[in-house]
């Protein structure tokens, strides 16, 4: 008997909650082992398991979702997990409910913005919980971006669909299960290698695991309030290398691993990614020569370039105290983002390439209005449908950023803080400038501002357009049976 419609969303959300319940049980054991409080994990596990079990029974794993239900499943999943994931923070006694939700949303969206003011009061188990939330959020969003959103034609991702060399975010194999397995191979492999490298670089095992989770997820949470500021140079170089991997298209990495390394060289987005790192890194290094020795300026310049471009958000120094020219470079990088199909957030380099080439086409059309000038990226032609979708995404992205900046200023933030906090959350970068710099926190912002930034992280991670669908009148109309 064919599965009926309407069963996909409860099944996918319920299954995820059961998974969260299982992880919570492991954290209870871990907290017991290191003699830390575990009540928050027990409550999370019990509630998540109970509700997840009910939802799974209401759902059906064979259900084929309609377009509307596919979007609903994604929206609810990234709302439900942070809500349940906030319970251990709230029950720790260190955070208010609002701040607990802020920290949890920042974790599952791999943003890295924090409200923690005193890291010494937080137990090790809770630091591992926040790091693992970023790791799960990173792999979850990669699978959705590669396998689900292109099929729903969200924000121009229908461009990255059929397997071929170029700036693609395609399904690696015909089936979603195989796609997930392929991504997991890269993701888990990089995580293990990163953790081993950190240990060899001088980190203790638990700290290395925490940082490996948040490096590969391009999340940036650290159990150390100073991030990488006190780390030895070897560790900052290790982090820089693995952040580059985290911001690279996982489809390309998989194909390179499977014997097609030339796909990396042929990919326009990957080439642009490396050029941006080299140019911005060199520029930032030159700016920092007045503050650091040459090798130190190079280390900080490349580290911060890669950290901000990939939206990881680690800090090797307090960039909020750097010359204004250096801060401007970092602010520009916040608007760019990493590669499509990577763990990075932001607009994504491939969209900027599409916008740039379409702009160049419009300039040429002004001289030759009857010319047929298709927009091409690699060996693919960008359709008008994709161009419109990318333009809509960028309009909503920049509109949310601008509106958020205004609201933050209204509620007491200075302009530098407001601008950087808005883009750091919409772009899932994490740290900003001003009073929300890389070695500061967001807890001093007005509660309304923090609530808005929670929404920004949620909307930014789900490509903005996906979230704003619910504000349209057609979303609330009862679907036809054929949907």
C-alpha cells in the first residue's frame, strides 16, 4: 500500500529527536564519568525520546514529501533541534532561557556566535555538547544543500544538480542514501584527521576533539574563551588548513578522493576561492606588518582570512583592535562566504560569480542589445530561472542584513557592532566587530536584539528564501490534493 502524504515531516523530525535522545544518553554517561552535572542531559533525552517516538509513529519512512512538506520538514527540523538542544544550557544555571536558545541555535546552525561571558563556569560536558551540535548541524546542512534543496529549486541551487565538472553542488550518486554516505566519508575522515593533527600539535585530547568538531563544521565554537589567541603557531596553521577543507565543496573533495583531482582545478568556484584567500590574506598581512613581525603578520593574516571567509569564526588575535583597513577586509569577507556544498555559510562564492558574470553581460548588452550572450559558469549555461533565483536570494539576504542593522541600532548598539553583528549572524560567521568582537560576546545586547539574531542565524543557515516562504499568502493556503 502506497504511503500517504503528510507523513514525511513527523517522521524526519521524530527520527532526529530520537537521535538527539540517544546522544543525550551518551552525554549522561560522559558527565557521570567525569563527575559533572547530568540532569540537563537526562531531561533532554527523556523529552526528545518521548516526543520523537510519538512523531515517528505518526510518520512513515516510505512517505514521499510534496514540495510544501519538504520545505516544512527542513524548517521544523532546524527549529526543533535547537529548542531541545537548549535544555542542557538552560538547566546548567549559567544561562537564561533566551541565552540558552541563542547558544543552541548558534551551535546547530554552525554560526559560532556566543553569549558566554565567563568560560570558567561552564563544565567540560557542556562544551562538548555545543561542539557536537555544530558538527551535527554542519553535516546535516551539507546533505540538505547537496541532495534536497537543488531538487526544490531553492535560491538558485537547481543549477548544481547534474553530475559534471564545474561549480556544481550535485547529487554525487543517483540515490540520497549514497549521497549521504559519500559526504559522511569526507566529513568524518576530515574530523578524525583534524583531531589527530591537533593532538600532534600540542592540544590535549578533549580539546582537540572539541576543536575538530567545530573546525570541520566551519562553526568556530571553542572551549577556550580566547579561541586560538593563546595557541602555538603550529596549531593555528593546522586550523587554517582544515578550515580551507571545511569551506571547499564536499562534492569536489569526494571526486578528488575517487581519482578525479583535476576537477578541483577545472572548478571556477574553487579557483575563485583560492584566489580570494591568497589576495585577501596577502592584503591583510601587509596591513598587519605595522603591528606584528613578518611571519606573525602572515600567520594572523591567513588565519583570519580563512576563518572569516569560511564563516568558521575562530580568532588568532583580537581583530576588533586591528587597524580599520584590516577590519574592513574582514567585513568584506563576511559578505562573501565559502563554497557551495561546503560546511561554510554566507552568500557563497558561486552566487557572486553568477552575479558578476550576469552584470558583465548586461554591460555588453547595453552596447549590443540584440546580441545573444548566455551567462556561463565552467561548462554550464546559467538559465534565466537560476539568475532570478540568485537575485531573489541576494535581495532577501541583504534586506535582512539591512533591516537587522537598523533594529540593532534602535535597541542601543553602536553602528560598527550593529553592522557586524547583523552580517555575522545572517552569514553564520559568528564573531563580529565592536562589542561583539572575536574575543567578546553577544550577551550585552538588548533581548530584542538577541531574539532577532537568533532568527538571523536560523534564516541565514536555511538560505533565507526557504524561511521567507512562510511569510507568503500561498504558504498558508490549503494545498491541493495533487501537491
